[in-house]
């Protein structure tokens, strides 16, 4: 059973506009959420994270928003650049045990020049 | 550039072969992980090593045997694999894995793409 879901397999955005990637989770014990970016033939690269005690974390062009009541998080990229084109994975874990990450199925972002 | 190095990048082996996947990190991380990723699927956790001790084995068949010789190295020994074991094997590392500690992200290598004939 998929505990972390990314319901949009793909997203296309014009260069300079905002990209919004969404993620939903079912496990209320999750308290740490991450976004990874993956290029072909490379491993996932850590992008940004957020703890459950916050509702927003910003790092340059990337902002992650967390809505705990809705069990929903989103990644905003603004302005989007062609180099942002990649597959983005949402991931989550909890503090009850070892650092086991649960991944979503990914969203392929294409930024059109 | 990834700070987690995996070798080899590609591996083709028969079902009777014995081979090993290697992973190395020099970031001082004390938790290391093996994940398996099938095509168009998310990575799935296989093993977790915490301070060089195996702390999680996610019901992985015994034909996969992990080893952590020291805090920088993680191996995955393979023997008598099946065709369905063909996948991308990802290694990751993170700072202290202690429950209740401040969360730290996992950093991944580029993976070993394994094909079983």
C-alpha cells in the first residue's frame, strides 16, 4: 500500500513560470518530508526538506509547503528553468525507528524554454 | 556530483554467479542504506546499517547479503539471483540515525544497474 502518493505523473511548465508539484501521504506518524530530484542515469539528489513542526521552508527558488491536517505537501519552483526538468520524488519518514524513507512514484517535470 | 560513490555502474550476471556491489562515502555519516528500484517505481528500502550494525532488514531474501566493513563502506553480496532481481540498486547515507534525533536527509549514489540473465 502506497503511503506517499504523487498523483500527477507529469507536469509541463513554461520557463519563468511557477511549477507546483503535489504530494499526499496517509501515515499520520510521518514527521519529516523531503523532495528529491532525479536526472536519468543518476541517483536521487536531495533538494529540500521540512519538519512537521513547520508549514513552510524556503531555499532559493524552491519552497515546500506542508498542510498536516490535509496530509498534503507541495513543492513550488519559481521561476522555473529548463535545467529543472527532471523527475521529482516526494519522500517521508517518521521518528519511530530507523530512518526509513517512503517514496512517492515521482512526477516528471518538463520546463519548456 | 554525488558524494556517495557506487561501483560498478552496470552489472550483468548469471543466476549462478556471485558478485558484490560496493558503496563508499566520506561524509562522516553513520547510517547507510540499500534500496532497490524497479522501472517506473519508487525506491524501496532493503537494509539499514546504523553505526556499522544491521538495524533493519526489510524481509529481503537471503540471496542478498549486506556487509558494512567500516563506517565509510557498504557492500551488497549477491548470490543465486533471479531474473526478477534485475533493478537499480541505490546506496544512501545520512548522519546519525538515532530515533528522536534531528532529521537529516539521505544522500544517494547514482546506483548500480543490475541485470540477471
